[in-house]
């Protein structure tokens, strides 16, 4: 029975999914990017987030918020992880989090009261290491409630952008490689293309054209790469093409995230922008965003129709771009938290630390006193070099930094009996 159980573990680990990896919006993926999460109590802004496991089997999820409202603050990063059962959805508001994920799957913390940033979530195995599980789908809804003179609400929903994981390429560490020679996940697009109304465009609606709506668009740009100790940057070419086929280009360097009105990409005077209807002389066109150096980029656009006679009357729609081709360069998402900047206190340093040695239960990754099949799979993955030892240190019974067959057998014995 021991041999059969070990064979099942090894066979399951070596099987692979031959499907090619893609980056897309709305399809199940292993890495999800929400380019804009916004919370601001002063303006009644919040973001509702939903995430679903589209597979029949349970999956772990690790997420990392990064706050660009105050990137130097101690709470610039908020990390959390939870578990979803087969086909289970979960939903929460960024401002409130979720005290308990249904099914005893963990919890989700709230973000700071003033938050403008990005959320990334990655599918994991039972030990918390990134896994080739293209099973996550998600969306976010930016909501704003205006209370004066009367209560009015506006919302815009967009689908998270997903990167497929490549079979047999994940090394189990916290640096997720998108594209390039050592790709672990699908590459970012070579460029993104948005179909938009230029800022200041006025639509005359109704049968007699007496209803007017003025349009404006905000862009939320986020680099494909994510830094932990330092921000990633990207130099971008913005090309506006109007309905006559005329093109105008502007180049700008952005930090990891930039949320900006379309007509303030190139100037602080919107009426002089190349993205303003007064400059383009047509209502609509395309905006193509192409990285020149640095990181690749992802984007969403929030297009708002405003009643000129009452600016509190507005309706916003989220626009997802077309993702054009694939970048040949790699982008790296650092998914670990930054190292602490404080030094240990004298009391802490005097506390003895444990030394490598035989764990109390070989293979017990989560420390619950038993070894489950998913923990055996993690151990075999480490032994084969597909995951880092940090995915489950209790497999290393002799503390030599690797896992041998005798340690796998000891874990199987523990799975068949008790620790």
C-alpha cells in the first residue's frame, strides 16, 4: 500500500497540462491582476471584489495589495491567503475585508481608509507555493456614492486580467516570471489598445437631441512587474489615432501605478491635450500604449458620462483594452513582503532560535499533526526540484536542505498512520 500511495503521488505530480499559456480577461488563470482598487471615505468610494475557483478541486489563494496612495507607509503592502473549495466564489469590499471566508477558508483583511492601488492573487498548493492551477476568475466594481444634494450612486465593473501558469515551469519561489526565456506565467502584452471617446466630447441624445452628456476618461495603468523594495517603472509611448486616421504620439515614464485623466497624460491643461476633442476634432478614436523600456503594462479605462447641467448625475463604464501580441522580455512580480527595516531588540535576540533537525512529524506541512495527500504531493515536488524546500520544511528530516527517498517514505508512513 505504501508503494501504491507513493506511486500515486509521483504520477500525479509528473502529469502536466499541455494547454498553452495566455493572458486574458475573464478566463480562468493562475495569476490575477486587479489594476485598480480604490477606497476613499471622503468621496464615498469603495471597491467590491469577487473571486471564484472555477475548478472542481480545492485551491489555495495568496493575495497581495499594494497601496500607492502612500507607498512609503508601513502598511503599503497587505498580504493574505485563503482557501476555496471546488467551484466556490468569495466576495468582499476592500474597505471591510472578510472576517471569515465561507468553508473555514481563512480571512481577508481590510485595506487602509485611503487606498489607491493594485491587487494581485495567485493560485497555490496546500503549502502556499504558487501552483499550475489555471482556475481563478475575478472582477472588481469601483463604487461611488454621492450624498448631496440627493443620494446618487455610480459604479463600474471590470474583469481581472489573468496570466496562465506554464506547465512544469514554476520553481516555487515568490518571484513570478511573466514571459521571457525563463517564463513561469504567460507574458504581458506588447501593447494595449483602448477604444475611447476623447475628453470633452459631448453626445447629443434623445430623439430631438436635447439631452447632452459630456464624456471624460480616466486611465488606470499598472506595470506588469511588481517591486517590493523598490518600485518598477516603465517608459510608455501613447499614440492617439482619430477617426481620420491621424496620429499623435507622446512619451511618458510611469511608476508602478498611474491613475490619471486621459487629457492629463501629456499636460496639466486638459484643453491643450492631444487626447482632448478640441485637438482631435473627432469624438472618438483609439489610444495605443506601448512600453519602450522597463516593465510591460496593463490598463483599464473608466469612461464617465456627465450631465453638464448637474455634475452629480454621472454614469461610469469600465473599458478593458485589447491586448496586442506578447512581450519578449520578462517581467517579474515580487510576491513576497519587503524585509523588516527594524533590528531585533536585545530581548528578542537573546531568545534561542531553533536549529535544523528532525521535525516532530515528517511531511506535516501545516503542523496539524497529520500528513494529507496534498502534503505528500508537495514533498515529491520538492524532491523533484519543482518546488522550493520552503514549501514544506518538515520534509527535511535530517536538516541537510534536500529531501531523500527515505524522508518521503517516512512521510507516507505518517500519512498511513499518525505522527
